């Protein structure tokens, strides 16, 4: 079924199909009315009925109407399309490059899921971005390592036994961590150390625990709009940690009076 119908006719068609699927079979009561076995009655548009029959969604035998197997699939596709349209209103998908196990990988990220999304759109008075792309990428990378390392707090109850499944001398759940998760935790620890104790808290709150700036200011009792400045400083330090600037090469110079010759050490 590749034909498309307009929005109004599509709604009436879906209404007809739901009525037939619920009643099993219905009969025509005049040209513009449909009657079910249980006594329910529904108005009917002859044009919609003709469209349903043409698309193979309704089987008609005289005055008797019944929904075909394709009718249920049609309603499911219509529902999925509506959910996708609604979800698209709350998504800002963008391709980002992350490092996974030492290899660069391009993934699709929803910018609106992170509090960094709003800050990424802010601009200075000069027209430049408030947060450079390198700072946004650094925050996303910290969040990826935090997630990969399994550092998110558990939001549901755990029904796993605490002691029964643990062997003597083992460190509990730490033995179940993979090498990838342990490496991610190590990268998070190094990143926090590079940011420093004064700034690492706001970076973890926003990038990893997904807290808004107002929430951070309220919990830490900071002045209004101060978290934005602290976060910018933290992400800039984090970006330098992930991509250290190249050190300028130093060339040694020896100054001496005219005729000066350096003394060469004896060869061994």
C-alpha cells in the first residue's frame, strides 16, 4: 500500500478501521451510517469507505463490512509515524566524533538531552560562541566515559544477592567490570584530576549527572549565573587535557665575544 491520503481522510479512515476491528463485522445502515452487532452506530463517509476498499483495508460483501489483516498493520504504521513526528519535535540530532577504545567513531547524538545543548547555542557580544566546539566535545567525551564506566547512580532496586554470589576476598561488583569499563573509569579519574577540585564538581554535575545550571547553583548555593562561568572554565581545562597544545620547540643559543670558540669535550 503505497498510496497516501490527506490528513482529514486519513483520520476518518483510521476511525473506520478501529470501529470494524472492535466489532469484527458491521453492516451498512443507509449511505452514511455503519451499525455493529453490539448496537453501536458510527457515521460513515462513502468516499472514505471507497478509499478503504480500494486500499485493501476493508472487505465488502453486499452491505457487510469487515476489516482485513492489512487494516491492523496500517493502524500500527500510522501510530508509529505519529510517535516519530512527536519525538522529532524534542530532538536535535547531530553527528559527533568520539574516541572508543582508541578508535574514532562517528555517532548520532541528541543535543537536547544534555544541558550543554543550550550553552552550545549561546554567543558572545562579538558573535563568537560562548563555548568553543572543543569544549562541547570535551564535555560529551567526559559523559561518554562516565557512562561507559558504569558510574551512573542506580535508579532502581537491585535484586542481586550481596554476599551469596561473592567469593571470599573479592571486591564485590568490581570483579564484573570489563577492561573497557575500567579504562573508562581511569580516564574519568584523570580528567577530574586535570580539571582540579575547584571546577571538577560543576563539570560532573552538568556533563555526567545532567543537572541544569540553576540546579547546580541552588545546590551549591552559588550566585546566579555563576555556574555558567565556572562550567566554561572547567570545560576549557578539560579540552586542554584531552588535546594538549603543542609545546613550542626551544633552540639553545650561546653568546660570546668576538673570536669566542666553545670548548669541546674530549672524545671518549
